[in-house]
């Protein structure tokens, strides 16, 4: 079934009116949806509306698509564990893939981080963030999620501890750690019965400097290993999120 994202304000008295030009163009011209076609409309906040297209209207050049809500439900696809990814900026083009894949895997939010060894430092971060948010939205639709991960404004490495809420498990996969596995950290966290909110820190291509790593460790980050091999920055985030979800949710 076709799935579209809508703003919660589009829903009124059992009907949904969509005015987003891109979505309407996609519906009308690419997918050729006609009156009577059924679709699942998600408000990106965990609510889904199984709806039927009534038709299109053109009010002085302002196109609208009108749907009748057949029934509404809470999305059942969202993970129980809220993982916020603090991703150090990778080389050009890799962030898009990271956001896409981690959205599919259930990431709750993505925070771009500028570290000492970050190769990419976009001049216009506002435009970049807006683009990354659209990528998260598209990945959300493709994967059937009910909530869109927020792509936040970029911060520095030293800002990470203050950005992590109290009682959140702070996980720091580090290539120099060999003794402690992410599995042991997650099992200790799961056994404690604490809320499933996790902050995951992934470094840049060149890794964190010793000073950055020491700062994160001093701030209470659980330093751990993702395995015997060293993963690329664009691989580490998705791999770690998959491990987290398996250990805390899927292996039950």
C-alpha cells in the first residue's frame, strides 16, 4: 500500500487535505493515484490513517489532495528503544547514507557532530540539515515507520555530554577498546531495568583524538568494542543500532 507523510494539521473531521506540492505531484503524476485509491497516511508522530482518495482540487493554482479517513491507528512499527545517534561528520555524501540506513533500523534522532578530525565541514549547515531531514522522511516512508527521526543541528564533541538527558545510557564504540563488548554493556543495561534510552557516539574517519576520547570517558560514556575488526564510520552506526535492537528487543 502506498504510504505518505502528512502534517498533523492536515487531519480535520475525518478528512485529510494535503497541500504539499511535491507529495501531490508524486501522487498524481508519478503514481497516478485516482479517486478511490487507498493509501496509508502517517503524521510522523506515531499516528496512521488508512484513507481513500476523494479527489484533487485546484484553487487558483493551489493544488490539494483530499482523503477520507477510513480508520486510524497507532503505528506499531516503532522500536521500544530510543537510540539517538551522535554521528561525527564523514566525508561528503556519506551522511546521507548513514541517515537513510539508521532510519530504516529505527534510530530515534540523529545529531551531526563536528570533531577535530572531521573531514567534512559544510559551510551552510542549515541547508544540509534540511536536506538530511528530507532523507530521513523518505526513508521513514520506504521502511513503513510511523515516526520520523529528527535530524538536529550540529554540535561539537565537547557538547555531547550536555546534550544527553539524565539516565540515558551513553555508548561509545572505540577502536582501541578490546576487553569490553557492546553486548556486555547492553546486557548490563537491560538487566538493570532502566528506561531504554540510548545515546550512541560514532567517530569520524580518522577516529577521535586522545583528548576527545578521554573527555567522553570522563563524562560517563561506556567505552566498548563492536568486534575484532575496525568498521568504517558509515558502517559503525548502522551496525551498532542493529546490535542494540537485537539485544534489547528482538532476542526476547
